[in-house]
C-alpha cells in the first residue's frame, strides 16, 4: 500500500504556543525538534509494516518548509514548500490511505491548543451545513480521490472532533488542551507508544476494509464566516461567491476540489489586517 501523511505542527506533543510554531520565533527550533521526533516515530511504525510499499509525507504547516529533508529516512518521499495546488492535501491522489499527524481542532474550540481553521481570518467553515475544521476539509479532499483517513493525531479536543467526523478512523491523543496556549503533556515514551500503536491499528483497519473515504455530496455548499465584514467584502472578488451576511460568504461547487479552490481563494483575498 502507498501511505500518505499530512503533517501539521500545532497538534504535535510538546507544542503549546505560537513561539514554537513560526520560523524566527524564540522557541521554533525546539518545536521543530518535537515535530521531527514525532514524525520519526510514525515513519518507523509504517516502515515496520511489510505491505507498505511507499510513504509520501506532505509538510502541511504554515510555509510548509518545517520538516528537515536531511532527516527523512530512505524510501520516504517528502513534499516541501508552500505553493502547492492542494496545500495540506498535496500528494493525496497518489495514495491508498492517509494519516493526519499533528492536527489541531477547528477555530473556536474551547481549551484546544492553537485552534484555528487554516488561517486566522477564518471564523467558521460549514460544508453542506456541517461545521468543519482542517480535519473535515482535508478529509473531504482525500475522499474525492477515494482515499480514507486511517489515523489522526493531536490533542484531546482534536480527537473528539475527528472521532465525530470519521468514526472508523483511529485517533491518537498526544496531549490534553488546558487552554489555547497550554496543555497537559505526556512523556515522550508514552507519546511514542501511543503513536506506534495507532499506526498499527489504523493499517489493520484499512486491510480489513473498515475505513471509508469521507465523501461530500455534490453540488457542495461552502459557507465561510470571516472575522470582519471588510474581509467578506474582499472575498466577493472570487467568481461565483455569494454574500450571506456581513461576515459570511458562500459558494456552491460542482466538486470538492472546485470548492477547495474557492475556499483557498477566499483566504488569499482576505489575508492581512483589515482596514479600520
């Protein structure tokens, strides 16, 4: 089987606040060390499975140049860099099964470590009426290609969100959120054990055909609520976008991929500080 990983950073054990997440910040290199350690655990577990023929890893955090190429094991293909058509989902189409590593809860989730949905200007996203975060959006893109998500790791709030959306998948809790910038952490040995067991269980479920791709019915309705009305004004430059209210726009897509492009266009149009 070909296994694809989308690797974010906020949901990595040991990560609790912003300075660990952004290049140039005081604690970024420490956060990066935690990230690589957790990734190595997951990769080692995958490489121990005899029927895993190929592993594709997509760097999915911020500018997407966080994973250290010189520390990637032989036989693993790394997709690095930020200008990618499918962003966090790049490489999904080439896989049989997917894993989300280091993911976080959707924007507005109480006591979730660094909760957000793709970008700070996004207040809420609804897909066919259901509120979703990065887990739901990315699972829908993977589902378009017929790829099920077998495992999702992150804090306890992310695991609850993922469990409701993808009940057949394995969720691996690597920390417990106390607030947006604090968490109860486990030892590295406990975290590693949880992740290795999660990988083994996830692939076993895939082999037993217990996993289903997350399919969204088409046409799909995307409803995006932004932080300010000014942002919604700018989002309306996207062709086909409709205004719902002061801060909310909507888009009806014929496929999930088309809808994802529209969603990403909204983020591009609304980035930066609003004008007051």
